[in-house]
C-alpha cells in the first residue's frame, strides 16, 4: 500500500508540475507585445550590421598588402558605431505606439539603411595589394552620403509623421538639419578638407546626441 500510495503521489505531483510548467510557458509565450516582436527584427538587422562592420575591420587589420589610412574613413567608422547604439536606444521612445504594418516598415527601413551604409563604407573585397582607404572611400562616397541623407530623413520624419511620438519641431531638429546640410556638402565636394570637416562635425553631434540619450538627464 505504501508503494502504491507513493506512486500515486508521484504521479499526481508530476501531473501538477507538468500543468504548472505548461501554464507558465503559455503565459510567457503570449506575453510578448507587438513592440517586442518588431524589435526582434530590428535588433537582428542592427546586429548583422555591427557584425559586418567588425568583420570588415578585421579584414583591414589582416590585409596582407598593408593599409594606407584615411582620417575621414576612420571617423565615419566611429560615427556609424555610435549611430547603431543611438538608433537601437531611440526605439524605446516608441514602445507605446499602436503598431501596424506601415509603422513596422518605417521602423525596419532605418536599420536596413544603416546596414547598407556600413556595407558601402566597408566593402567585402579588399584586393591583394596596398589598400588606400582614401581611394576606397571616394569610390563609394556619393552612394554613402546619398543613403545617409535618406536615413536622416527617416530619422526626422518617423516621430512626428509615422509614430506620433514627438512634435515636428523639437530641439533635436537643429543638429539633424545641420547633418543633412553636411551630408549634402560632402556628397558634392570631394576635397579632403571638406570630408574631414564633415566627419568631425557629425562626430561632435553624435557625442552630443549620445550624452543626451544615455546620461540620466537625457532620459527624463
């Protein structure tokens, strides 16, 4: 009898435990919000873009023919790295949006544009001889800034028009408009001084934006 009773208790315990685990998993499976669902795709694209950047940097470091550095190229690498973090962090501002497919498309276009910009800046094929980053940068310069202009337009319009999360005019519009003017200038002017000035100004704006976003005062 003791054995039968123990088996009965064990079976009852197993049944209750199985039911509890199933109920818990069911709750967790239905707990994902639409925002979290969309952010999975956004995070995947941004993750692939960062991986592409780091892989490209590793190829440059190991390039057998040597690399001739170009300062604007290096600054834009840092700018793109900061932009990945800023874009990902900024999506928290739209967590309460009533999501639909059109808003999802607006959201996913931004990391896709950043991925394309990263790929243009750091191409897959570096050749075998001495690699001039200046020549490589100017080969894709117009496409680089053209896609960047498109991305910046998305950053400006997403909040007031697509998500309704902010008014059309806020203090962030000032640096965003400056960046658009800089991109247009860098698209048209090939000279090295113009490219260095564009890269440094955007770098300063990225640092300011990072401070505003990541420090506690910027989160209030």
